[in-house]
């Protein structure tokens, strides 16, 4: 589906991105470019706490349920979420009611009420969310905290019970208004908007006074680590190898790394699953973001298979760069898969909204799918091999979870990959 995209700037510099596409519904997304990575140690969890509070109604009954009902009158659905990089408030709504919805959500962002009664009530809600999440996310949390030690990404987004209990009105308000800065915000509207000028006027009136606040994101280099989370009750060993590669931020390099990960993942799956029968699945992925990023290989299997898995991963990684170079067929297949994924994402009102917001936040310019496709088409074998060498020759951390195993996993990696 072809998108017509343009950007306007409010008087304070906040970009408003319009993606005019023939969806039957539309979406507005307000993105605040601070997140859990911007928290000091004594503030861990405060961004997520703030997200809960700004989701509460600023007039009438102070509850998220009240806010939802106001939006539902216009056939809409509102939600919020927090990441390490941002707070996002978004509404999916019928296009004709978009101006009405904007008037409702703007005060949540610009003039939220942080009162002690709501703060105390929300502590109990978030503590319950914390307790429920621990069992479901033990591996995800262990990976995150240990792979990103001493960086802004090395703690749980929800914080800890002790810190959550310490929040008060002054702490919450000071944190929020010292990070709400016009240079780190953007607004994305996806769908058919009949009167853009009227909507822009509304957005100017409602968001145009957000000030500039100087602050720098907390950026710290990732350090190598090897950690095991002992879980004797589990049957499998979960394993992640994380490479701290310094890949340039240029889109060509970021797209090339995506293509290389696809090729590497296919080769690893071929060997580990289909030839050796050691694992059910294996995945190459990315953690972190543009400032602090890790490239991972992740799988799981029985403890007695783990050393053999390390050997085979090391062998595949070594051979793809030294003996068994990437073929033209592999490259074309990976390119087409990558191209399909970006086009598929553009066919969804939700994912394309997220892509436009993230691209503007990271690169300060509009995302253009045609440019992405052109970069992809122009990638050569040498580009992919070069980026693969940068990735696989970077310092590697190894984190595992499950029962105890009886070998030195770091020594095994060095034996099979480095020697």
C-alpha cells in the first residue's frame, strides 16, 4: 500500500508526521523520547510509573478507565507503554473523530496531575504487575540485566519494589518535567485526515508550548560478561551469545546487518536443527538501541548438548567469514526476505506508525520505504561480509539459564571460534 508521507513542525520544533494511506481507521501516536535508560539508580522504574500516571484522566474521575471511556465515545482505543528509550501514548480511532481525541489526550502529556493519592494507589498496581511479571520474564530479565550491566539498559523497566515504594509527588513531577523536552518528542498520524491544517492548528495550541529541556541520554559501553542463572528445575539450558559490535548508524550499515543476521540464522538452523538435531529453533536478533546495541545468537537445548551447540555455532560463524563465504543465492534470498518484512510492516497502521516515530527519533528525518528498498537492492556481497566480520569479531558475552552444566563455556567458545 503506497504511503504519502510528509512532516510539519510545530513552533517549538516538534515534528508532526502525516502518513496518508487508505486505512479505514487512523492512529495518532505521541512519542516522548526518554525512557528507562535515562533513570538514575535511585529512580529505576520511575518512567514506567510516570506512564501509569499520565494515563489517568486529568478531569473527572482520576482513572485510566475514565480516560478510556472518553475515547471510546469516538470509537477509539487508547493505550500507553514504556521502553528503555521512550514513553508512547497512542489512540486508534475513526478518522472523523481525530480532532476530538487530540483534545482529550494532550492534557495527559502537557499538564498531567501527579497527586499523592494516585501515586499511592498506583504503587500497589505496579507492585502487583512486578510480582506477576517475574515468573513470566525471568530469562528476559536475566539477559537484559547481565548483558547491559552498568548501562542505562541494565535494569528492569518496572524497577524494584523498594524503589517503587519510595516514589512521591516531588520525585515523579521533577523527573517528568525535567525530561519532557520538545527536541525529543514527535507525533505521528497514520490514516486519511481530511483537514490536516485544522489538526495542525489544534496540535500547535495543545503541544506547541512544550519547552526545550537540556539533558543527555545515559550512554555507557557494554562490558563483556559470562553469567549463569541457576534454575535446577528447568530441563533446558537457555543460551545467548551477545556481540558488542560497533556498527555505524548509517542506514546502509543497519540494513546490511539485518541481511547478514538472516543469512547467519539460516546457516545455524540448517546445521543445529536439520543436520545435527540439537535444537528446535535458533534466532539471531538485536538488543538495545542505536546508542547501546548488542547482536545476539540465542537458542536452548538439553544441558548435555550445550558444549556441542557452542562448537557448532562457533564453527558456522568462523566458516561463514573464512572458508564458506556467502553465496549470491543466499544474499538474494536474504534481501527478498528483508524487503518483504519492511513492506509487510507498512501494511499495518500500528507497525508503520511505530516505524515512522522511531526513525524520526533516532535519525531526525522521515522514514522512506523506497529509499530502504534502494539501499537493499544496492548491497553487495562485500558489504555483507564486511559487516559480518565487524559483528562476529566483536567482544562477546555469554549468558545462560537452567540447570548446572559441567564445562567452561567461555573456554569452549575460544577453543572453537578464536583458535
